[in-house]
């Protein structure tokens, strides 16, 4: 994934939530543009609190080379899986 590609997703109006899927199958949801910071080689994803999704609890750093695809999130997942909780389906 390129930095420009991620920045385009963040600046899309209206913003559309998405999942970043890594080469090992782990997915990280980005439900608000403030929860993704894009660098030249890496992206930092803020993982929201369950009790207050407007605040992040912790962060993960992803290497852009390992982001294989972006999946749109039409609505909240019913499976209850959280960011980084495992393989995406």
C-alpha cells in the first residue's frame, strides 16, 4: 500500500470506514480519520476504547509493505471481533 493511497482514503468525503488487512491476515479497522496516521513506510492505527470509541486505548504500527488490501466497512461487524483480534473473513 502506498502512503498516497491511504491518504486518499482518509480524505474521501464523506469518510467511509475501512479495514486494513495485513499479509498475515490480521485486520485493523479505521472508523474515523483521526485514528490513522500515515508515514512514508509505516501507518499508525489508534485502537478505540470499547467504552468510548472516540478515544483510542493503544496504537499499533503497520509496515505499509505488509498491508495487502483495504476492505470497506459498511457497518459495525456483528462478530464482535476487535482490531487485531485475528484473521479477517
